[in-house]
């Protein structure tokens, strides 16, 4: 109970206390979901605030974000400066871990509104965050040295989630998910953004924007989903002028749709300078 109380929810702590074997420590392979969130432009914020005020600012931000993770039976892995790393389905089983991670990401974005209003009223900077989520096989347990270790996850699926978070800036979206997360999380709407070769990886991966819960206000459905799929199909079929027009139309209908603007411009560039015949449609990540 003492070991896990700081980074898992109370309900999970009680389950561990009742059945300690459920929290086996030391490398264990599990199917899990991991999430990385990060404040965009945090270095500029750090420059604008004295160290004491910066610490208070971070505490105000991290407190509700951590609560959101724990309320959804997630496990706080660690803080990395202003970043939050969380995981689901360890140290005990959480069956719908992909959906819980997606729900947490949406709640974190929603929680920024009251925080930003309060900070703006006090003359403090306002922020935006990017979130990357991925699901897959991972090794979880105590990692480190004999003198110091952390309960954390390792694996290729973890690395992809870490790369998806900065990729949100390149696509103009708030939350990006891997293909396995989009397939596993029921009750949510995702939009495919194509295939990306992330920094440090040889294999390309399909990535998806998490738009929101199905049926929620402002979340695309029906004709809007079909319009997006038709635009993506035109892009993959090398009908770049058609794809550019379709994505531009989506962006015109919703000026806040960052992904539509990004893909419209990318399709326009390819229409003007078509790629070679062996083009595989993969986008190379620029940021890390």
C-alpha cells in the first residue's frame, strides 16, 4: 500500500493490498496503454517566470492532471519536467485501458480551460498541451539500478507514444494515438492522419487524431467522417489536387481544424511536385 499509494488510484491500491501477487514487480510483459503529455512552448514560459513562481505554476497544472489519470485507474509513471507519463493495465489489470487513457486525455484538455482563465486573470501565461497515446506489448516493472529504481514501462510501443506527443504540433492537433489504441478504445471518434515514420524508428506507423467521445458536441460524425475518409483516400491514391481541395473544404468549414489545414497544404505541395512512382505515402517526422 505504501509503495503504490503515490502513483495509483485508491481503488487500485486496495486491490493490490488485498492481493499482493497482482502487483508482481520486476520485468513483466503486458498489453498496456501509455500516455505522454507535454506543455507546448514551456521553455518560453520558464524564461518569463521567477523559479518560485514557475514551481507554483507547475504544481497548479500537475495537480489536476495527475488526479485525472488516477481517477481513471491509471498509474502515474513519472513527471519529466512539465511532462506527465502515465500508464494503464499495471500493476493490476484494467480491462478497458485504451479507452481509459483516451478519456483521461480528453479530460486533461478540458481541464485547461478553467486553469487558463484563472492564470489569465492573474496575469500568468496560458498554455496548450499535446498528448500522445499508444497501446501494445510492454515490459513493466522496477527498472534502474540496485541503488535506485522506478516502476515504469519499456518497449517499442512506449517509444511510439513518446514520439506521437511532439508530432501533435506538426499536425495541428491536441491528441494523437497509435493504430492499436484507435482499434481498442470503443466509444470514441478517431480520424486517420496517414502513415508516419517517427524519429529514431525504421518502420512507419498509422496515426490517428482522437476527436472526442462519440455523440459529443462538436465531434465529427456521419457526413463529416465520410468527407474526411474520402479526402484521405484521394491523398493515398495520389490524387493530390483532389485531396488538397477536399481538405481545404473541411478546413474552411472549421477554421480550428489544424489537421485539415496541414494535410491540405501537404497535398498542394505534392500536386505541384509529384513524388516518384515508388512513393509510399509515409511522412517523416521532423520534431522530437
